[in-house]
């Protein structure tokens, strides 16, 4: 056996010595035994798990559960908690910082949350641990409601069942939003220092922390219920809604909230209502994925529902589907739903004499800016991610095309599928009482502000290296790669202007008002291409989009053929 392999096995054994989880210890022991027997597959697996540490970025941590520094496990989480505690103690010295910790129903979420609470409390921080599974929006609410300095949410959102994750919110001047640079890199350095100086098994722990139970859920519901006061109550009792929380943790909270708001015809998809970390009825627990809403479509047809409301597993995203004239079910795109909500929120603000900002990510449809301008409000785009949108001063409403919506920024500073679901249901009930539907609302948006259409091309590769190579080709010669397009300008936002946040994203502005954006995924070997058109009439917007889609797809195919590794 080579010296490199021997060192790898020694590293794995040292990891086992500090791992408090018998399951991941046993998994690692089996890999070590197989590798010692010269099993090349086991050696390759060990290299993958010990190839480096998970990086604590602006999305926190997220990876498959398993042993090793490149996976999510109790060793990694223990050091993450210790590093976060060190960061907060330094940031808030000489006062005692406070943290609220929540968790969803994924595998090991409760264990990771308790490890976090135990370690932070032993470091001297004041800690509040949620007693039960908690939707991400409730944890984000708790940071502001409890006036703590930070929040930790153990969740992998809509990732596959094998994954888990760890995201951090900051209170105080950060207002309860997710971390942004440089806090992410500062926390990461503190986590690496913890790994270097302490074994996870030697980190002090204490169970002398406070807990938050049903009273936190009730406070969130009470604050969120105020959204319904802007709408008439007519239509709520007769609007038939099919609802699925996608095996996640939003079901009880949303169902109770809707009942309190007067929606008495709510039909849950029973097979998906109870939290289940294995997500047995969906191949990928993301309502954007093909097939994810098939059970909801079937159930909605059976009960004769007027619409479908779906949440992802941690309930921070909202999906809505409507019956088409042909009788099938059609999901609204993130931009279509965002435009409906932005218009409603803008009109409500004008009616109340409010001023403020309609915020949206750079890759969301430019119709959001048109809506803001139409009502004398400020439209503001941001880099992708609600960590940026939620920080906009004067925010009235924020959205991103990936089904993220924020309708109550004074209560929660993150995307919130539960509050957005209530707001959308109230709007649908008002239309229902008038004999209309959300299709009518979407048509009214297009009549009032103009036609818009959007599409997305997602390119998945075998490795991050290939994805980076393709992005590099686009960056090196953008106008040559897409020579068939009538390009007015190209903006590479990776370099940005002075004071701007550098964003790995290239914007193509095309003749006639269309737009294309190319960006890599920060966590997966993927490139995403976003296509948007704005035209006075919807038919023109859709026609432009179809032509743009064909041209872009052809150019991408030619590019991939030139990149020899693909």
C-alpha cells in the first residue's frame, strides 16, 4: 500500500476516534477495512470524504450525510458550532451573545441541532433550542422575535434525502438576514481553527439551555395572520385548495394558519402531509422538479380544487398550480407568481400611502422593475439569494424566480413560503368571490404592465471542472460564443464596479429588449441560462422567447462540441 493510502487510512482512523455517532463510525470502519483489503472502490470513497473540509459559505454548510470532513456529520457540525460561537463571542465582546437553534425533519437534524445548542451553551452563549421541528421561516422569524444575535437552522431545504445542511442568520444590524461576506469567511476561519485545535469529542457541552415550544409557532402565526387583514373575507370558505408540504415540516403550521384565516376547504395530500426524511413519494423533493406535484395534481382533480399550494420541505419556497382550460394542471412559473404578488403588494402599498422597494434577484424577470416603476416605487435587483434581497432598505416585497417570495419583511427577513401562501390564498379568494381566478390576475398583470415571458436552460455536467471550463469559454469570448444573437451589450459582473458585489454572472442585453443571463451553480456542476423577454403584447413576448430559445440552444450545442472534455 502506498504512503498516500496509508496516510489516508490513518486520517480516517483519527476521525473515527472523535466521532460520537455510532452509525457514521461504523460506516467509516467498514470503508477502512475494505481499503486495507485493497478495495480500490473503498479507497476512492475515502479520498472523496477526506479530500477537504466543507466550506462554510453564504449558504452555510450543505452536503450528503456521512463520515469525513467533506460530509455532514456530528464532527463537522460540532466544529461548526464551536467556530460560530467563537465568531459571536469576538463580535459581541464583552456582552454575552444569544442564539436560537431550529431544525427540520431530515435525518439527524435534531441531533445536529442539539450538538449545536450543547456546544454554544458550554461556551457561555445564551441559547434557545426549538423543541420541535420548525419551518425555516419560523426560525428566521425567531431571530427577530426573540431579539437574539444569531440563528442556526439545520436543514437542506429541497435537496435529496441523503443531504443535510446548516444555515446561519445574524440579528442586530443584520436584521435577521442570512450571513453575507465577510461574515461567512470569518466563521469559516473560526471553524477551521476549531478543527485544528480540538477533537470534537473533547469540546465541552452543556444542556443548560432554554427551549422554545408551541409559543414560538403561535407568535409566528399571529404575526403572519395580519397579512390577511388587507383582504376581504369573502371567498375564503368556498375556495377549494389542495395543499402539499412535500413530506416537509410546513404542513401543521400552514394548515392551522389557513384555518385561522377562514379557509375551511383545504384538502391536504395525505400521503405527503406528515414529515418524512426519506421523501418516499417524490424522487426529488423540490416542487420545481418534473413529477414532484403529480400526487397533488391527482388529488386536486379528485376533490375539484380551485388551485394547488405546495411548499418545499422546509417551507421557505412556494409553488402554485392552476387548472388549465383543457382540464390539466399547470404550475405557475416563479416569475409569473412573482409578478402577481408584486403587483398586488405594490397596489396595496399605494393604497396605504406607503413608499418603498420591490426587490428581486438579477436573474428574475425584469417585469418586476416595470411594476415598481408603474406604481412610483423603487425597483432594485440584487445578486441571487435572499440574503441580499432581504437586506434592501425599505423593502416592501421581494422575490426570486426560484419560487422564493417575501411578502412580510417586517416579520421575516428571508423567503417565506408560508406567509406567501397565505397572501396568495387571500388574493385567490378575493378573485374567487368575484368569479375570477389567478389566471385572470396574471392576464391583468400583462394588460397593465405589458407582456413578459421567461425560460431557463439548465446544463448539468459530470464535474465542476467541466462546468467551469464551459463558463470560461463564455467569459473569454461571449459575443463569439453567441454570434447568432443580436447583442446590444455584454456585462460580466464577476469583476463588478467599485463597491459592487462580485457576481459570477454574465448579462447579455439583446436588440428588441430581450435578455440572457449565464451563471454557474455555486454548489453543483451546472450552468444555468436565463432567458427573458418584455413586449407590449404577450404573444410577441412568447414569440421572441421561442426564437431566442432556439438560437441559444444551438449556440450552446456548438460550444459544448468545442469543449473536448464534455
